[in-house]
């Protein structure tokens, strides 16, 4: 019985730390927006489809899910930053409690982070 269990424990001791490290690394990449997708269409077309004050459900229906998003939740409100990458620029939406509060645009090739880790 011990002859069967010891090799399994050794294999787990060698494999589990590496697996956990890779899992944590992939999670950190997701948070940082590594490899975020570029949305179809142009920045100007997408910006013309909505205005500030619109609900986030309407934004998603009109231009799609964001390429990347981050959020914080406080006692009274939830704040989010949605980033959309287009081939001709980047659009960031500041969202508070499900409504767009501010929109910023930056024309030019988007700077999408890439993984620095060799696979």
C-alpha cells in the first residue's frame, strides 16, 4: 500500500506548486488585460451609439461587452472602468451604479498589454 501512495505523494508535491503558480499567473494576466480582444468597427462609430447617463445594459446591447473591465464595490456604490479596444483607438467608460458617468477616447493604435512570460 505504501509503495503505491509514496509515488503519488511525490508526484503531487512536484506537480501541485507548478500548477498553482501557473493558475495564479493566468489570473494576474486576466486582471491586467493581457490579450484583450479588439472590438469590430471603429471608435467613432461606437462612441456615436450612446451618451453619458445611459445604463450599462444598453451599452452592451449597442456595442458589446468591454475588452477589459475592472470594478470596486463600496458600501454605497459600485464603480467600474470599462475599456474598449478598437483598431483605431481606445474608449474608456467610467461607470457608477450601472450608469455611464464619463467617456474618454484616445485615437491611435491601442496599446494592449501582452504576456512577458515565455510559454
